[in-house]
């Protein structure tokens, strides 16, 4: 299945996106097909594992708009590789507006799809809105403080201290870049055993193994879980029970607050990606969820 490239503007910056047209009219209403807005996690780019999810959903009958945040991948914006929660949420909302303008889609049936860090963004983006028809939150990071405590159980204090010092230096002085993924004991945002190999397995040509070191300071105040109770649309939360990167208990609490359907997978954070055992089940559950809520009975 092919896609069309397009751009939209967010914060004065051109963000790059791929549009996958939905197949058939199974989920179409008189106003058009539902449209999924899809975004990646920490320092992720749309060419890094999102396409198989987008194709699977498009084949089920929904349009998909997958995009890169400003400063990442094919999107414009400087400085590069900086994770700003406020900017990314602004980009996500701009992508929602762009998706609503696509030909053949129903602008009142937006589906918000996010994984990892974006799995939290979709909660904030969906809150208090009536044009969001469904939300899919995959292995979400919804509470930065909980993520910090979770990380302490899997990392040496000396390793976390190095990352914090680098982050402070980047925040108060010249930008400091560190690897997104690195080997255990090295400086990096994700240094758990196997994380580097798992991320590199899905990394696309525009992905860079660099991120502004201040990302840890950004995560400290990241609390999209508190918005879950304000999401009016049906929500699917997909939790990796052995997730070492995004605390599963925080995701479960947010799911409860959002009255969400919950699916559990006996795996780690990256095991729901293409090439891993739990990719197909995760996609199948997303398709079933959307068909149930966006089909004729749900419109």
C-alpha cells in the first residue's frame, strides 16, 4: 500500500507527514472515512516502524496520517533532536487539524494513535474534545515521575547521574546531544540491555541516534495521565506487562481513569514492533477495537 507525502505547519515549522488512504467503505459514514493521526515515541521518526501499523489500519478502512515532530526526521525545525513536550503536543494537534482536511475523511471522527511517549500525548490531545472518535495508546509513557522511579529499578545510580548532569549542561549552556540508545553503562537515554538492538532493528533512514540530553528534565513534569478522565472517546490501552521503559502500572491507572479497554501482552517495551512476536496481536486488537467503535453500530 502506497502513501502520499505532505506537509503541515505547526509553530511556524513545516512538519512532514505520510497519508495512507483507507481501503473500502466498511467504516465510512456519509461524511467520509475515519482518520488516524499517528505519532512515534522518544526521538522516533515515522519511517521507524510506524508504516506496518499504518498499512494494517488503512487496509481495515481508515485513513492514516503519520507524521514527524518538528526537529526530527523529515520535518523542519531547529535546533534538531530536541524533545519538548509542549511543542510535540502542539505538533500533534496541528496534525489533527491537517488530518481533518484530508479528502474523503470525516473530520468529526478523528482517531488518535500514539506509542510510548506519544501514547501519553494522545490522552492530552483527546481530552475535552468531541471530534475524537477513538484513542489507541500503545505501551504508553503517561507519568514522567513514575517513569523515573521505574528507571531507578533498572539502572545504576551512576548512569542516571551522568544523564542528569548532561541534561543540566544542555539546559543552561550549549546544546548537549547524547545517544537515544546505547549499551548498558554508556551515556544514553535508553541503555537497558537489548534496547539499542531493538531500536536499531526498526530505525529508518531519517532516524538519528541523538537526542538533546535535557530530555530527562522534560520527562520529570510529563503527566498526561491526569488527562485520561477527560477523554470522552472510547480508548484502547495496550500494556506490555514486563515493560522496563514505560511503567505498566501507571498505564493501567490511566486506563482505569479513562474507562479504557485494556489489552495486556507478556513482553517488554519493544516487543510490539514489526518483527517481534506481539506486533500482529497488537495490530489485530487495534483493528477489532476500531471496527467495533467506528463501524455502522458505532456511527
